[in-house]
C-alpha cells in the first residue's frame, strides 16, 4: 500500500514527478547558460535541482539523453501554434512568439545546447534532428491548415530558411533583440516569394 501511495504522485500531472522534471530541466538550462554544454555533470545538475543523482540516471539514463529531452521539451512548451484565420497572420504571430522565446532568459542557452548536441556524434545528430522535427511539426500544422483554406503556402523548410534561421543566427551571434518591424519583414519577404496562382 505504501509503495502505491509513493508511486501515485508520479502519475499525476503537476505532481512530484512533474516538479522534479521541471527542476532538473531548469538546472540544465542554467548550467548551459553559465558554463556551456559539456562543462557540468549529472551530479551537478542533480545538486542544483535539489534531487538525487540516482533519480536523474533512473529517469534519463545519461547526460546526453537528459539534455536532448530539455531541448525538445523547451521547444514544445514555447511558441504555441496560432490560428488567426490567415497564413499571414499565423506566420506573423508565430514568428513574434519565436523571437520572444529565443531572446528570453533561456532561449540562447537552449539554442547553444542544440548546436552543441548536433556536434556530438550520432546521438547528438539525433537530438538536433528531433529539435528540427518538432519545429517542422509546428510549421506543418500552420501550413496544412492554410492549404485547407485554399491559401498558397511555402514549404516548411522555406519557413526555416527565411524566418527561423535569420533569427537563430542573430541570437547566437548576439544581434538582438528583434524589432517587430524586423520580424514582420522576414514574414513578408517569404510570402512575396510565393508564386502567383495560375
């Protein structure tokens, strides 16, 4: 009975398991911001999060799996998919959210984490691919919805090339924050590239 009582909170959304996960994730982001990826251990993550390192190993297995989970989880929690009724409105709102997120307190650390993971061999490349796949899923949601409305749509990679990549590069090289006009211009340039309907 006692074992069941101890396990129950881990299954409840917002219970102890969710709090531990959030604390561990925030510890990773803080350590990446302070030291860079590869300059801290699971033990240091656990100490900062206030949990036992055995809890971290039991849940994630190793530091690479943990940091990959942090990057993907951060991304899925940010930049909600807008539904304004038009592709232009959706892209403007989405780009504004992305700009806000990546220039926020954790954004640069997460971008640096993804770049570092992508240079870490096959498992790192998988982490990078998972990150990009989640971004593509977000964009496909908007683009598919716009296509169903009969709007002309770009490819998902066009959104990456013309909206996300310029913002990511500026953040990584310290050229931010972005003005609303800059973000709007990125969206407008992409939409101007769309071929006219036959």
